[in-house]
C-alpha cells in the first residue's frame, strides 16, 4: 500500500513546485520540515556541524585515522598456526569438526555411489521421471535433453560429482533453513533477531566465506559443502518464515475453533498453507547452491567447478564453456522442476492409485534403463568436443574487436579510457574523501531511503572497515562497484524499457537472461581479459554482464506492472511516449527500480571481488592472496571488510526496509 | 504432504548413513579422503594439479600412465600451492608433482609432523626472473641490465601502474619477492598482479601481438617462450647471504631468484600403502624438453590434457618405461 502512495505524493509535491513560488523565509524552512527527507537531512546536518569539527581537529581529514585501527595480523596468524598444529589431536577437531566433516564426506560418497550405480541411463531416466511427476511433461523433456547434453559434452563424471555435492548441500541447506525459518515463523522475537543475520548473509559475496572454512576443514568437499550451506540456507529460512507468518488469520481462527492443538495447527494448516513459499525457498536455495558450487572449486570442491577453474589456467574459454554449460543446464532443470512444483496445478486431484501406478511404471523404466545400459558412466565415443570451435570463435572476436575499430578504437582503448577517465578519478576522489565525510555521506544516503536503523548499520559497517585497516583498499573496491553499477543501470534500464513494452522482445530476451544469470562467473573472466586486458576494467565488464540480467528482469517487471489506468489516462492527456515513460512509468515503478539498483549493487560487488583473479586488485586480490598463500590474517581481514562493504552498500540501497519495518 | 515426509525420511537416511560411516569415536579429519575416491570399486589416486601448465603436463602424463599401464583411476584437483601442501598432509591428495620450494611448509609437514614424504626430483630445474620480449630487447639491448630499467619506466607504463613502469606479476599464489625487489633496488616501477596466470598469459600474448614492450615476472620452463620469445633481465646476483637474509625477513631481498631443482612430494601414508602407484610416482622424472612438449600441446594447441599425454607417451616409450615399477 505505502509503496503506491509515496510516488504519488512525490508527484504531487513536484506539481506544487511548478506553481509560482511565493513562499519565503521561515515558510520555506517549515515546508522543508514537513518533508521527511529534508527533515532527516537537517537533523544530520546539525549533528555533523557539532561532530565534524571535533573529529577533524583531533584526527585530521584524510584517510581513516590510524589511532582507530586494530591490527589483527598477530592473533590471526597465531590462531591459524594453532589450528594447523592441533588439527589432528585436539578434542574439538576429533570429536566435533571431524564428525561433521566425516558425515558430509560419507553422505556425498553415498549419493555419488548411487548415481554411479544408476549409470547414465538410470540417472537420466530418474531425472526425467521426477521432472515429469513434479512439473509436467515439458520439463521432463528439458531434463532428458539437459542430462544428455551433459554427457555429450564429455562432462558426465564431473556433472555427477557436482550433482552429488549439490544434493547433499541442498538437503542440509533446506533442513537448516527450514528449522531456522520455523523458529522465526513461530516466534516474533526469533524473527526479529534472525532477520538482520539473514539479510547480512545474503548481501555477502560468496568469496568472503571460503577462507575460514578452509582453515578448519582443510581443502576438499566438506568445506565446500559447508560454505555452500552458509550461502544457500538464508533464502529457505527467510521464505519459510514469510510463509508461516502470512497465514490467513481467518483460516487460523477457523482451525482454532475446531479445537486443534498447536502442533495440529502447524501441521495441518500453517505448513500446508505456506507450501508455495516453502517450495520457492527450496528453489532459491538450489539456485544459490549451484552458483556456489563453482566458487567452491577454489577450495577443492571438484566436479564441474573444478573443470571451469582448470580451464581458466590454460586460458581455454572453450573448455570452460564446456564445463559451464552443464551447470547452466542443471540450473535450468532444477529451477523449472521446483518452480513447477510450486505452481498450483489441476492434476492435484489425480487419484492415488493412478499416481502410484505412474510411479511404479517410472521406477520400472529407470531400473530397466540402468540394467540395459549397465552401470557405466557416459560412453566416451558419444561426446562432442566444442572447445576448439569456441576458442576459434573467441580468437576471431578478440582479433577484430581488440583494436582498430574505426571511430571508437577497440575494446583495449575502451578499457583504457574507462580506467583513466572513470575509475581513476572516482577512486582518487573516494580515497581523498575525509573519513568523517564518507561516514556522513553514507549516513545521509542510507537514512534518506531507509530508517535511522539502516543508516546506523551502514555507518557502523563502514567504520568497521576503517578499524580493520582496510580503508584505502575498500575505497578502491567501492569505486569499482559504483562505476560498474552505474554502467549496469544505464544498460539495464535501456534494455528493460523495450522489454517492458513489447512482449516479443521480452520473450526473445528471456532465455538469454537465463543463461547469463546461471553461467558461473568464472567463465566470464577469461574472454573479458582477452578483450579488455588485465586490471579493473575486465573485472567491471564481467560484473556488468553478470548483474545485467537481474536488473533487466526486475526493472522490466516493474515497468510492466504499472497500473494500466494510469498509463491510459496519461495517453488520453496526449503525453508522448517519452513523457509517459518519464512522468508515469518511472515514478510509479520506483520501488521496483530501486530494488533493481539494490540487486545490481549486491551482484556487482560479488563479481568485482572475483575480479581479483584478473587484476582487479583491492580487496578481491587480498582474498585471493589469502586463499592462495594460506594467509589467514590477510584473507580473513579482507573477507570481513568485503562483508562490511556489502552490508553498507545493501543498506544504502534498500528502500523497502522502512516499509517492511512498518508492516 | 507425502513429499514432505519423503524429504524428511531421505534427510534422516543421510544422517543415519553418515553416523554409521563415521562411528561415534574420535574422527580424525586429517585421515579423511575425498568422497569420490575408490567409488565403484576402483583404486583411485588423487593428484594435485597446480594452476600453471607445466604442472598440468606432469600430472597429465602421470595420470595417463597410471590409468593405462597400471590400471588405477586418477582424479586431479586444482589447488593453489600452499593449500596443496595442507591437502597433501591430510591425504586429500596423494601427490604434488612439482614444487618450487616452500621451506616453511617443508619443515612443518616433512620434518615435524612427518605427514608428507619427499618424492624425489622431477628432473626439471626451475628458474624465476624478470623478462622482456625479444623484440624489445633487440631494439634496446641495455634494458637487460636492471640498472637501466628506470630509463624505460615511461615506456612500460600500464593503466594500473599509476604513472610508474609496470612489472606484471601473475597469480598471488606464486613464489615472488618482486615488491621487495622493486623497493630495495630503487626502481620506478609498480608491481601489478594479474591475479591469475591465465590473465597474465592473455595479457602477454595480446601485447606480443601488437609488439608492445612489457616487463614481466616469469619462469622457466614455460611453454609461452615458444610463442612469445623473451629475454631475461639481469638482476643482482643471487647469493647465499641474500637468501638467508630473505628467509628471515622477506622484505629485505635485493638479489635475483635462485635456480631450483623442482621436487615431488607424496603423502606419507600413501608412500607406505600406495603400492605400485607410489613407486611409479617416485620414479617419475623427465626433462624440461619433455615437459614443454606436453605443456605446449595442452596450452597452445588446445589439446585436452589426456590427448596430449597420449601423444607424448606414444612417441617417448624409452623415457617412461623406466618409471614403471
């Protein structure tokens, strides 16, 4: 409700401003005070007037004052040494972490053995059967084709490994997420306590999680699964809580009046009613887990991610793509299947016996398939090598785009200009900003579109970066994020407008967006290096490509949902197409557009960090360095700084927080 | 509803399976192998592949011979150098085929904890240094002495070097003293990390295509020399005194990199119980020429590692026959 009134009020205020301006002096101030945004700024300005001179006088106006930093190198290095020395003897490792790790390895091993025993035919048949029963015949065909494609690409064994890891990781994430969500859905206090934690976990780039788990569990599958769970459980928890909390009050009262106990109410009314959210949660969890599966290859997760990672070290885009495509296909199959389960279908009424027959027939098919084909991985002769043609295509593209396009130069010049004219001034500007100025700026931005609480979180996060002694590096990363977000938004909105207006454009775009969104970020890195050289420019390019689909999707959705009545009346008033867009569609779709900004920021940050692998430098490089050298002090501090940066950026761009607080 | 109970049941199954798998006593994480090992009843050897192609060549040939001559199944996992030591000590991988010298880890795992055993020399000698492309060195022969590097700083600028000359470094995982060297030799350069070797190679190839000058951290043996000929810049001579000083405080290094005989390392348990595979890996030793031949096929001709190994094995039976136990 409130989302619709705010832009309307803003529009009204704008209209008033065009009237002859007669107000003067005190009246202006009063009018300003009446507008919440101006009021917040006035308060902030007053606070700044008191605090800034003190801060500037005692600690200068340069970068973060060294008096406020804490050097954690010694304790962290000590902790790291202690862990390595005691990993095979201390009870905490033997009786706790050891069992956790053992359980994960055992579970993955069990799943993997089953998958191998089913053989390629059995796995493909099972996947198709599940998809058919859960989401219908069309999805079943997609599943069948996708698994066949994984085999054809010569990626059968890695695909099975990734699948085994995914099944375990998703099962654990769903269990953990559902439990947390259950607690938060049933108790208000838990909900309030848990929400900021979940918000934070979702805003963090996955790269920041890796080092601490590696330290405790070493390299391998166990830490990979755990890092994935940390990354993938929050959406499940959040959606479970949401589903339970939004149960229809009327239904609840009816159930209560029937004398149901608390447990009965939960099991027979609240959980079934929240089914849609629960399944959506599972869907989200699977998507997050898949994207993490690749990043986790840096810590030895094996499977498809490892193939992508190995291809990168030989600059082999073709092989990286051959391993990336199965990930996209897995994502599409799993997404369609779980999404199909979430949407209500008429077949729910199917008789129980008929359903049982169908299952039995399916199982028979699977068994037959497994037996006839034998429990073998995909036959070697049935593969198609796509690496070579893809590499030829890439080389051709690079040869023709790198330099010498008449008029605009080439991608190399573009990168040089972007670095010299956009990134450098922005970075220098941010680094030259007095530390109290940066804090003030963040406070103002966060408070303007959020509440004082979000503003406080944002300011504290930024301050924490300073305390950790990563101020300069974070400003460098921040400048890369800001610039890339700007590019993403310009491009994204430019694509979203036609997509929102024409269903045909939208239909054409959809598969492209799907692919770009699920393609592992690593696959982007090498072609962008070939096109843009090394440095911050390729990192930005990869970030833009990765964040663009989400922005296009959310923005076009928002624009399309603008009330047709409003559009109609604008048209009848003779507004041109551009006027409609600027004065009706954009203002009315404001909440969605702001959400697109928020998503762009979070996604861009996650890739800018990975950009450390292609010379992006700054915080990303420190994390890469920490992982590569087993240097906990460097890696963990940078990881925490990234987390703080992510939190700050999220809060600065999250307008709906305030509205949700009220709800 | 039915699905939910099924989900719960499957979760329980997983937990139960895990519990029976690990038992309830102490569980030593450092003895837990990869879940993919030994699946489907085959003997599995897990090799660590480092990110550079020379190391991939070693692994590719070892893998091919283990699989086709000795009947093992071989898994390869890409791990950075230092974490690979860690993984090796825990038995997550069985062998590192090429190590460029990690004294700290060697002391910790080989001497103190005895979880890693030396696996002998690889037969290849490695050398790290600073290199410029041959076309640039031909035009300006005096660039090959470090004392003259400052003269060329302005020609070697890059977008990320902030007005100074650019010294291109690769992956953060590699052994490097470059930051200390630049500072201690008073050079007007900035070390720019490409972040990964892939990115560095792409950049070097791109520069070579346009005959642009560059100064890069690089190492021998490396297949890229065949494609982009480079000449080494002479740094102050490597001395034992300088090396000792550097071990104590890495920021004081002011001399060239040493020439290192590359070594293999095996997991200590694996050397005892690994049977033929362990003996084979210990015997594995070849020349720089052999390694480069395979590396070139992988990286430049874009053959799959398996295919490259197959071709090399076919042509050089006299080299590898000696390795078989």
